[in-house]
C-alpha cells in the first residue's frame, strides 16, 4: 500500500471523532430540516436583542441555495470543520506517544517530514472534505423535502434547485480552501506544542493573552493585541464572509508572508522534535 495512503487511513481510523461528529450532525440536521420544511407554513422567526428589535430575516428571492436554511447548513459544516481540526491537531502527536505507535512508525520507511506533512494534509484537506459531506447530505435533504412539501413557486424564490445546490457546495469548498490556508500556521504551532504539553490549546490561549497584556503595558498600545486578534479570528471571519478569499487577502501581504514563515518554522521544529533531534 502507498505509505501516504496508509498514513491517512491510520489517522482516519485512530481519530473517529472526525467522522462520527459529521455523521451525527448529518442525521440530526436531516431530521430538523424535514420537520422545519414540512411545517414551513407555520414557521416564523423573530429576534430581539440590543439594537435589533423585531428583526425578521428575508427568506424570499435569496441568491443562495435554500435561503436561511442553506446558510445554516453552510455555517454548521464549517464549524464542524473547525471543531474537528482543533480536536485532531491537539491530540494526534500526543496520542502517538501515549499509545506507543510512534516507535512503530519510526521503524517503518516513513520519514518524520512525510509523517507530519500527512497530518497537515489530514487536518487541512481531509477534515474539510469529510465536513463537506455533511453540507451535501443536508442540502440534498432540503431539495428532496422541498420537492415533496413546498410549492414550485416558493422553491424558485428560495433557489432550491440542483444548479444552486452545486454552486452552494462549490462555494463551501472554496471557503474551506481559504480557511485551510489561514489555519496552516495554527496547525503547525499546535502540533509543535502538543509534543510536550497535553493541553496545547489552553497553552496557546494563555500565551496569546500574556502577549496582549505585555504589549499593552510595554508599548502602551493595543496594536499588537489587535493584530493577534485579527490573525486569531481569521478562520472564523473567512467562514462567515461572503467573499472568503478577499477576507484572507485583506489582512495584507506582510502578514501573509509572516504567517507563512511561522508555518515553515514550526513545521521544521515539529519534525525535529518528533525525530528526537
């Protein structure tokens, strides 16, 4: 078997949350969609919050697939990607050490560089693809239920058709590609820290908080903290944006180059630490 395929299969088998979470949410969302759309004639929304009173979303004449329901499917699949990403990257290397599989893989003709690269591919490519099936199944359910329960004129207003569904899925894949690029340095940092700390996410949170506080005290400015917040929130901002690539590029070329340097640096450190050098 191809060693890269074997490594990806190993990751998929050892980290079952990556597949179980989307599967559970797929079943749950399908049930909810059926209930919502079968009772759509009695469905209304009303949101009250500070500055937003009696706000009602406009569900008709939507340019995107299935209006608000399609948007919820999109965001849910994106959030599943983020949850699976952070869970996987925080556990994968520490899991190897705990279970003793690291020594086994060192005995195989697989370099540490290739092993870490495969983990990045799994976190940034395979996980979004798996999450995209959640979106696809949910959208197909919306389309099928719509054919049975919703008048054709209303389906046209909601853009519930196969062409719009294909565009919806394509937009998700494009958004995940932009989000994965934003998460690359984050993945490398988490993988590095997880080799000598069982709680890398908490460690990163504390480090970021300390840098913000020290930057504010030393320089009497929030510029450093604002920049860290901008980078830290980049992935979720890309997910929520209608133009994900513009959102990614909006942080500026110097920041993107800096993030690339950080990613390469921590990738090299992770490989060296895993190999015991």
